[in-house]
């Protein structure tokens, strides 16, 4: 399918690896000019080279932390009026809620709620003026099915979802959409670190910890990042203009509800 976004400009946050990288790749394959971002200069440069070779697209690498004002300014200096914005940021580490002090909670809400809102504030008015904009927020399946130990991540991302629900409806008539992807377990470094955390806490093997986690997934496997990237690209497509304010679960059937 031709997604109708060739030539569009995209910013994909935290995209030097993992799910962000997969989204950047899918958008580049669709013909977009993509600004990628990461904090590790070496990793970011390697990813930019790989994506250029794989897709032939224009890839602009911007190093920096999207949570910091300087990082945000650098992104928008590289792409002042993006047509597409993919919000993505690492969540707080696996931690018992009793161990969260006020500063840790503030940092978690900042990283997984406030940063996305700040970036959308910068991007949305030019999108409205152009009558085209696609905003995708990568949150977590834990928004719908919370996981003990990821309480801060779940709460901050659920807050972002509720905050943007009204915003999405306010700009829908201008062909600007805001949607959410809620990933379950995917083959990323973050997922492996969570498995390792359980392994160490319970003094069990990695394979045992992984097997227990996979037992909760009807598909009996982890997701591959490119599967999520393809979904992100569709949500950014010209054909997805009638879909907004939606939470798209990609979790192998783990969430047990019908709605």
C-alpha cells in the first residue's frame, strides 16, 4: 500500500534503537525525511547510516535528551515544522512503588507525560495550518493492564493518554490526528532488562523468567519491533485521517478484554 506520505517530514524521538528505530525505519521506507534521535552519539550515528543504506531516505541524526529543553530545541532546529511526530521515551526502571520518592515520581511523570506534551505543543499549530499532521505516542500495554513494579510508567502514560484525548478531538477537523500505540512485550533491550530484573530478584534463570512472561501471551512469543513500526507508519498515513484518539494494543493477545 502507498501510504501517501512520501516527502513528508517526521521527527521520531528516542529512535537510535528499539521501537523508535523501527518506527523511523518504516517511515523512511514510506518515503519520509526522518529526524532520528538518541543520547548515545555512536549508536545514533550507526543507526542513521544503517537506515540511509536500507531505505535511501534522508535521515537526520540529532543527539540529545528529548526530556531536556536543549534536546527539544535541537530537534525542532533540524525540522521546524514536522508533518509527523512520534513520541517515544524510555520508561522508569522496574521498581517497587514503596521505593519511589517524590523526585523519582516527578522524573517519571516528566519523562513519560510532560515531555510528549511539550513536543506536541511545538508541533501542532503548523500541522493545523497545513491541514495535515500525524502524532503517534508510544505508551505501553500497561496503560490498560498495569504491571506491578511498573506503576510509575503506567500512571504517567495513562495520564498522557487522558490529557491528549481532548486535544485529539480539538484538531481532528484540521486533518491532524493523535493516536497511541500500546506495545506488549517486544524484542528490545528494555524488555530484556526487565526479564533480567525479575531473574535477579527471584534468583531464577533468564529462560525461566522469560518463559513465565511468555506464558501470559497467547501468541507465545515476543513481538518484533518492525511489526510495531509498520503499525506506526499506517497511523501516520494519508489513509488514517479518520482515526484519532485511539489506543492500539499490539500485545499478542495478552490483554484479555473484548473492548
